[in-house]
């Protein structure tokens, strides 16, 4: 599994593997990689992993994030049809071991 080679999406984004940043309340930031699906105003992030761009490797997020204080915020910067877009998600409940986050766009 690797992130999409481009961040300029011209076709439907759903099912793409994208890079993002996981921001914790304590100021910690983690690069992350996940599959993204958007249905109406709901966002489904799955296959969420910590992604080390330098080593081109990924690690299960539960091996990196030891303590999680909710809500957490996820930022994913993309270009869709040549328009810069930032998708921002806030999650109040996360099951890290299932590797799926369901939340709403805001």
C-alpha cells in the first residue's frame, strides 16, 4: 500500500490512499496515510497508518500513538481539479485497533 503518486485528483477521490497529518491535543503531530471515502457529509478513513516518508515505510498507528486525548483533528491537503483543498476532520470517538475513523466534514 502506497499513497497516491499525486495530490492533484481529477477523478473521484473515493478509495484513494492519501497522506495527512494527525494532530493531537498535546501538540504531537504524526504523518499518516489512509484510504478515504466521502459520502454526503460523512467521511470514512480506513487503513489508517503512521507513514514515514523518508524511510517509505508504514507502522500501525497504535504502535506510534500511545495516549490519545479526544477529540483529535486530522488535516488532509489535496488538490481536486486544480483547486487546493484542505479536508479537516474532528473525531470524538476512535477505535484505533479497528483502523477506521468515521466522522463528519466541517
